[in-house]
């Protein structure tokens, strides 16, 4: 059903459509459609992304849907961005935390949603599976990184002009650097 949906979506909104611009100039019905599309993709992927990751024609449809969701994430609407950000946060956490837990196979299989007995030598198989997943999403993660950089809060002066603020090292600055490093390491 998902692949059929993606084929129909492509006829309605071709993949090369500038969704950011289409949303900005679209009618309220068209904007609602894009908002609902964001809700659909995020909800569907939270529950069914593993099924789509199985080898076959699903992979192309999955990556196409992730591309649509990335483009929707650029939409200049706070609520749409929040929906997308919630999904991206949980997705990136799952994708990269499992890699960091390779030394504990029980945690890794649980995070990956796998229901299988742990066998000797299985860590290598999980490591390979995790790397394949990360490679599958390498291009979308690169685009996601650019999105997050573009949406970062930037300091402004009283006229609304963005400026580079220099601060002495203090607790707030250290916390800011740590949170950025943490996010950057998860996105790749």
C-alpha cells in the first residue's frame, strides 16, 4: 500500500517540487495537505519503517518518502517543523544510539526492534546491519544536517539583525557547545 501511495503522491506532487515555496504560496487547503502529509509520514515511519527497510522495491519508495519529509521539514511553519523535528529526533537517536551500544547486544537488538535470540558472534551481524542502515540513510542525514543548521536560532540585536556574539567561556557556553556536539555526532 505504501508503494502505491508513493506513486500516487508523485503524480500529485512531483519529487522535484519546491515544497517550501509551494507551501508559502499555496491555499489553506494545500497547506493543510502538506501538514497532513507530514503527520502521515512521521506516524507511518514511527510504526512501520522497519518493514520498508527490507530489501526490495520498498527501499526506493522509503527513500522517496524520506526525501518528501525532508523537504516538508523546510516549510516555514512552526507546527509542521515541530511534527517533523519530533520524528527526526527519535529517528536519529535510534539510528545512532544503537551503534554506540554494540558492546551490549541485548540493548542493541531491543533498540532495533528485533525479536530474536542472541547467538554467539551475533554482535558482528548487528554491527553490519547497523552500518547498512546508516549507509541507507547517509544522503538523507546529510540533508537533515543542513536543515538543522539553517533552522538554528541565531542571536539578533534590537533591530533584528543577526550578529556573531562572542562570549567568554562560561557554563552556558559550555552547555551550548556540548549540546551542539551531541547533535552533530548523532547526525553524522
